[in-house]
């Protein structure tokens, strides 16, 4: 990604709020002065920004105005993460809240199809409607566990939630527009964030391409958890690609295209790549698309909790990625011994997570609680993280384990 | 129920807020002066009361400080009703908010078992945990459609929601206390509302008995929709009996007993009975327990909406009561012709509701939209309501139909 000069930075920060660049993927390419500015803007004690002031502050760790995660113990057992507890991660500052004042009026251009067309959300609502339960998770969730401390938000477990999106299936839309071009190999979504004048859009435009397999259960969604999609989560309209990491779920989507090539935007070409440690992202490396199988413990406490001896119910969350989660084991001794945990509550489908429980009776001592999940495709949550330069896709069970003391 | 004298009414109204009696089942037995007072207190324009000031006012019809329902078009398609849009119906004013400040400290007495015991919520959490998705619905939901205008809140469709409760199964608790007494025929829960001194508790105590079949999937719940149960919905601890009407799901529960007889409280003996029109409730009549199969249309609008001609997706909600909903048909001509609707989204189990959709293309004209559901047990949603003196259990599809105009 090219360096961004100060005047451009100023434009950005004034366009969308106080913190335009703090969590931009470009942070490592900023000038020293801009880096210093960004550092002050990622103070963990930052208050909730105006566009998210309806969030439940006690349940969140606020990394910056564009990045906040759910605390490990704030997930509860409702399967669906309440919206006021759901993480936020914006690559750049969101557009003006005016765009959600009349959500039905928002327009999206459909390209790379037999009959290209511009449709409003009101139009989309007449075409079809369905609902999907899915894990929404930032590509960098768990980055905070990498000893190499990759640049970016130091998420632990909470840049993830399980939500219900409602919208029109992309497949239904494709029928309406006569099908995609025969040359199409990717579905490319373009975000509606305003691009400051004079700036090459490719430097900051949130535009991502996913392979055609992603279309199968994808939606253009106008609702989340039974309510109109708020600006903070990509309203009025968001592309959702179940099983794919958050960045592929384009907020305030203004264009959906079926393309022969991947987007030329930096966020696609060099961003969100599984680059080896110390190397920059490049198109030759794997793109961050599908989520791997993963689980973590949410109860009885945050790491280093002090607990009273006695019986308790160890609880956690397990997701299969693009394949249904089928089994979870729990260890209380850091992975030496494992016991199968029980799933509780309804199964919301392959893209949702499930809650698991293992009863235990802990005497005084120190315990390292860990969980490891398997999915239907046969993938097992590994002990070791896949090292990469930006700290993506961490599903290591050792990294997600937590140590507690019982007295 | 005995008349309540003015000094007792004063006690009630000062105990729990401004409106102690407005929505009490006893309203028909009040003095004329008290009736007049109650009438002013059920002004639909009443603002949200303090204990519910976090609710989404635009999604609710506020009947009184103790009764508010979700608007027909505010349900959305998330299956789970967001807490800030969920109806509220309290028989009497809730206890002080102090009881949810330290929810784990709340205590419940377990009686009618081999080893009676007092347990805190913290204790309950060590015994077991599970999650259930279920429709929570006021017994009188749909009362507003009775031409006889029975006394009580004039609910239309919105004194209902589908929520996820988390807690310990009552069956697990029973194992812990050595099983229930051999003479037990009912599970009786007692609410924690404060009873003014000098008042016979049976006159206002919320204490309900359900048959033992209700135990099967019952929970003592401390969470709703993934967050600690708020006071407005019965926190810190609520008995939930999936498939049974709201009143049987005892809020702020302070005692759970397995009893040979039904509670002696008026709310059990004469309240919530299927009394013939014009007759008072009596123990000889059927108690309001299980919910029947039911459905209603939520989209494209409120009754008497004016819509633009063209394609649209007719949407609604369908519940099976105590047996899974299996089918829904939709009519656009007031029930002359029916088409099978499609269920969308995940199936959250037999006690949850499901969303259904039927695409239509409406030309100019007037349409009466109706839906009728069937459940696995073979019950069909009837055309006619079951007439009864207090307007309970309305599941008539004609009553729930709505007329719209298309131009």
C-alpha cells in the first residue's frame, strides 16, 4: 500500500469522524507523525464513538473508535450475540449516519451480469427474503495471541459474534438479472465509504473479491438480529458471505459485480494475504477468505480469574468455519487430557456457532482450560497457530486457552 | 377476587411505581373510582416506565407502565426478538431494581422435594446449564380482536416474542434435591413481587401451578438472549415453562414447589380460567396453560396500509404451541383461497416460532391477508376464536387477518 500524505490523512479524518486512519491496514506505511497520532487514537480506554454509543460499554473492550471487541465473559449463552455486545471493526471510518435514515432508498449497482441494473433496497426486498445464522468474525481475531505482535488491533477472542442476517439471496438476485457473465470467477463487493477527492480509490477503498463458491449462501442483507442494519454494522445494506471472514462481508455495499479478476484495491491485492512473517502481502499469497474451525472457553472467567473451589460448568463457543462443527473437547490441564463436551441449545446451521458445556469439580490449584473443535469436513482445531505477517486466522487452541486459579 | 380497598391500592401504587393496579387481573372488581384511575393509566400514549426505559419506543405500543406490546411490523426476520423490542406484561408492579444489582445473590426456596433447600442463583449455575428457544406470549395476546371487548389489555398481535432463555433444567435441579414428593401433581412457582403488609397474599400474589408435563423442558433461567435477565423480564431468576403462556413463567421466582394441589392464589383459582362469556373464573374451568398453534402476518404492513402495486414478499410468524409448527398457508382474499408458504431460516426447536414467506404480485385493489398454521400434533389454527370471558388464547386466523389497499 502506498504511503498516504498528510493532507490526504486530514481529509480522511475529517470526513468520517475523529479517527479516520487509526485502524487502517495501512498503519505500518504511515509517516512517523501519523503513527504517533494513530497510537493516541487506539487508547484502550477510548469511549464509545457516536455511531456506536448505543453499545453496552461494560461488555466491550474499546481498542479505538473503529475497533471494539466483546469481552470473553460477555458472550452469555443465547447463541445469537446481542447487537449491543457485538464487536465492531471498520477498515476506515463509516459514512455519515444519513445513509440509514431512509434505508430503502440506498442503491446498489449490479454488474458483470446479463442485465446490469441499479436497484434500491426497496427493490431488493420485493425479490426474495431469507435469514441465515452465521459467525461474523474479524480476520485478525486472536491476533493479540501472536508472540510476534503483528501490527493491527490486538484482538483476543472477541472480534466475533453469531448473528442472524436477513436479506435477499445473491442467487435469487442473479436469476433476476439473467445470470452472471460467463467469464466471472469472483464476486466483488464495493463498500460505500466516501473516498476523499484526489485520492486513488484503490489505496483505501474497501472492495473485496471472493471465489464463486461464496455465492451459495450469500445475501444482500438489510436486517441483523431482527432489526434494520445499523450503520455500525454496515447498514443500510451489507453483503454477507457465510463462512468468510468479516472483511469479505462488505458494509454499505454500493456495487456488486461478478468479475473475471480480483479487485485491484490494495485491500484485495496486498491486504488480507497470508504473507510469511516479515514479508509484505502480495497477490501470489493466499487471500483471507474462509474461516477455519475454532473454539474458545467463555466461562468460568477471564484469564487469571480467581475462583472458589467446587463444582462449576465450563462453557464455551465452537464454530466450524464453512463446515458444521461436530465435536468439542475440553481440557483443564493445558491439553494433556481431554474430555468431550456437550453441545447445548438449538443448532442454527453450519455457519452458526454452538455452545458447549463440560461440568467439572475443581479443587484448589491452577488450571489451564482449553477447548478444541472438529467440523464435518474433518478439520481439527490445531494446537499451533499458522504464523503469518499480519496475524490472521488464529485458531490455535493453545493460544486461546486460559489459566485460572482455584482456592 | 375480593375487592381491594383504597388504602391497599395506595400501598400498591407506592410500592412499585406510579401504576400498581392498572393492569391487574382484578380490574373488573375495582371500585368505580379505581376503574377511572386505571383508565387514565392505560393511556396508549404513556411513555416507557423507568424499569423499561431502555426499550425501543418506536417498536412498541405502550398500553400502560406494566403492559406494552411489539408493533406488528416491528418483529423483523431475526427469529429471536431483540430484547428492546420484546413485549412487557406485569401482573403487578415489579420489585425494586436493587434485586438485579447482584443477580447471583438472589435466593430461591425449593419445596415439595426429598431434600428441601434454599439455593442462590450462584448455586444454581453450578448444577447445570442449557438454552432453549421459545415463544413467550401473554395469555391475552389477541384479546383486542374479541368483539366482546373483555376487560384487560387490548393486545393485538404483539404480546409475544421468541427468545432464548439460559438456565438450569428443572429436571437437573430435581436430581440434586432427591426428586419430588410422591404426592406431587403440580409444579408451583411463586413470584418475588413484594406483598404490601396487611394484604392477604392470595389476592395479588403471582403464584401459578402447572401440571407435571410442564417440567420436561422447564428451566430456572438467569439469562435471556445472551444477557443477564433484566428486571423487566423477571430477573434475576425466572421459571420458564416452554409452550405455556407467559403468566406461567414466574418472574423473580422466590419459591419453586412440587405440590399435590394447585396454588390457592386468586391468580390460579379464579384468574386465567377459560370462563364462559359473562361468567367469573372458577377452579372448575380449564386453566390457561399450554399455548395453541397460531400464526400471523407481519409484512407488508400494519392493518389498513396503503401499498404500491407490484411484487412483494408476504411474511409472518408461526408457532406450534407445545408441538412443532409444520406448515403455514397464506390467503390474500380473506380465506377463500390458500397457498402454502415457505419457512425461512433455521429451525430453533418445537417451542420457537418460524418465519414464513409467500411471494405475491398485487395489482390495484383491496386484499385481506391471512395465515393459518398446523403443528406436528395435527392441530390446525382455527377460523374462529374460542369465546371466553377474559379473552384468552386467541388464535383465530380471521381475527389476525389484515386488510391492505394496493394502488
